[in-house]
């Protein structure tokens, strides 16, 4: 049984100072607009979409950028979500109430498929294993929750890259070192882009022994009500027991379970 240990981030987020309710709500709406945008937005575009005064929004943008919720593009004129905003979604997935509900879905799916299933999320420029339920088979890959794995050679990672807006994907790929994890990892950026186009078209991430030789995996998106990819549900197995084509046959069951997980996330958000 192969074992991969987690890597935990050491930095702690800076607390947000209190503001009046109207301004706080407007800040949340601003983050929501940027989260749903296909490209970075300018101050003028944000003013138009939020029907807010330019001076008010500019102060808000400066504060959110300072706190890490936003990033300003190199042209200094457009904004996109920053790392701290991404951690909000990750914090929801790792909430104990949400984990209890998602664990039930994962357990039922593993009983049905007989292979390990994982709940994963995008965390900066890597994939984090939020939770997982392992198969009872002795031959399996053991990955602790909290472990980070690469984007370019995992089923979930390639799915996240394919799902994100083109500008964000380009920025991440510029920074990524496409280090081979196995002799089947894609290490050429153009070849990876072609693979991501295929994944985007079919809506399923595939790992054909690219992360670990002798292991295959598939991943499907967990979508919010707005259609955005919130997380991924993946299943992996050793090739000694299952072929990639056999895992692909499980996609309908994975998609049904992903819909259940999406509903549990929506229920938790509505209670907040």
C-alpha cells in the first residue's frame, strides 16, 4: 500500500476588521461577481454590475486587495479573486458538519463501486484532498486528508484547470513546473492544453497512470447553483484490478453522488 503524507499551510489569515453591514454585504457581492466572471474586471465594470459609486468601490477594492481577497492584474486596472477568497470555499468544504454529510455520500459510493473515492478541492496551485473513503482491498493508494498533489497529472487537478477561466488557467500554467510524477505525466504545456480542452468538452478529468504508475483515476465536478465547479469527486484504482475504461463506466454513479454532495453544500450555505 503506497502512502502519501499531507502538507499543511503554515500561514494564518489576517482577521478582517469590522465594517457596517451594508458595506460588508456589498463586499460579498463584489466577490461573488468576480467569482462568476470569465475574465478579470475593471473598476468601471464592477461599478456597472454592482450599481455602486466608483469612490466607494475603489476603497473596497484597495482593502480587499490588502487582505488577500483580491489580486490586481499587471495592468493595474483589472481585478480577480485572491488566495484568501479561495480559502473561504475550502473552509466550507472542511467544516465538520459538511464533512459528516459528505462522508456518508462517499461511504455509500465506495460500497457501490468497491474502489477508493475522494473529495478534492483547488487550493492555490495544487489539489488538496479534503476527505476520502478507502476501499477494503489490500492493494490501494493511501493519501491522507490534507495532502496536496499536483494539478497537471491528477484527474481532479486537470479537471480544475479545465474548468477555470482561460486567463486564470494561463496564469497558473505559467507558474507551474510541469514536473513528471511518473513516466506518463504530461510535461509539455501545449499537450496539456490539448488534454484540458478534451476534459472541458466531456466534463470528466482522467488520470491514465500520470500521477502514480499502475494507478488510474477519474474525477467529476461538484457544481454550485450557478454552475461553478466548487470541488471534485474522484475515484481511483490500481490497474491490476481496474482499467481506466472500467473506471470511466462509473462516471454516471460519480455524477449522481456529486449532485448529492452539491446539495449538501447548498444546504449548509443556506443555513449560514
